[in-house]
C-alpha cells in the first residue's frame, strides 16, 4: 500500500438522493491513491452512502433544498471522512445509534445506518443539534496489503 502525505478534498452538493452515488464514488476515488484493499474500499463506500442517505432522508426530510458537505482527509494510512448537513438535527443521538432504531418507520428503513458506520470504521463521532444539523466524522486506519494477506 502506498502511503500518501497529508491531503484533503471537499465537496458540497444538493441534498438529493441521486447525489449519494456521486459522493460515494468521489470519496472512493480520492482514497484509491492509497491503494486500499477491495474490502477497505467497499467499507468506505458503504459508510459514505449511509451518511449521505441519512442527511437526505432525515436531515433534510427528502426536500432536496439543503446542502450536504463532505470532507475527506488522508494522513499516512489514516483516512477521515466528515459528512455534515444543516438540516433538522437529531434530538437524541444515543437513541439514534441503537441498532434497528429509525425515526421514519413508515419509510421501511432498517435503522442500521449508524451501526454499519460503527462496524466498518475505526472511529465514528456524531454531533447534532436539533434545528442546526448533524455532522458525522469517521476514521479508518488502512492496513497494508501485506498485513491483510498474512491474516
């Protein structure tokens, strides 16, 4: 695996569900300079999808009139991803982090978004304030291909 010095990229886009794939691919392309394993890249794409989808559905309630912000940073083999919105926010972050909890059961949501993020990343921090939006900050320490092959 390559090791890249400190680097970053930022995106902002309309809170429309069709932009979820754009965010996922953009972050995956940025991370690809580290030559991650397929599993690591899949994990990163999945968590970006989950966080962006949460912002669209919960943060902006699918109105499409908000902006979602994505920032990715690389430092050595550490990738950090921050996804934020200025939507409705989360009243109880601890409750929202519980597996199978969903604030929109009528939409047949699984309530596994934060659980997936926590299982695929090394660190997940969630800051939210009702009426002001939510920020999800995630960190993953990539392994070298030699470590992965030895396991």
